C-alpha cells in the first residue's frame, strides 16, 4: 500500500484511503473496468466519490478512458511512462464479444495519423472486437 501512496504522490494526487483502494483494485484487474464494477467492489462508498476518483486519476495520467462501443466508459491504468498524449502513447484496445471484457494491448501502438490541414485531433480510440484468447481457448 505504501508503494501506491508514493506513486499517487508522484502523480500529484493526494493518497486518500479510497484512492489507494481504487488504485489497488484496478491494479489487480487485467481488464478495463467500468464505474459500476468499482461501485460493486466498494458497495459502501459514495458513487460521486468513486467517479471523482476516476476523473482525478484520468486528469493526472493514472488511468485512461476507453470507449469500447458498449456505451459504457471503461477505465484502465496507464502503463509506466505513459502520458496519454495523442502523438505518443496510443495503443489498441480489444473488446471480447463473448465475455464482454476490454483489455489494453499496449504493445500494439496506433501509428500517427496525419490529418488534413485545419483538422485538430482531440482523441483517438481504436478498438478491435472479436473473441479474446481466454474465450477462444488459445
């Protein structure tokens, strides 16, 4: 837990008990999680507190939000050294249509896309949909 506190402090985030618990919960998952997943894990916590924690984490480069096409925003921890800049840290996401899990494929980077003059990218999201290795049996 002390390592998490130090990490959060390094990211300029005050390590409250709830923030440490949410970070620990997300670190133990190998998939992206929705706000409802976190709510179900922390049933006694206030939904607003959980949401604000995710937003604080997102604003400070601790998590990134994923739109996997399900209509529910998911969040995943950023890998070490990530700064979530469009030009540098974009990677693929995979959504399994069988188990409904979304994972980051951080080793598979999205190449820089040159937009026509006058266009300004604010976000890039590439989600591959199919059957994950768990569900395919490979």
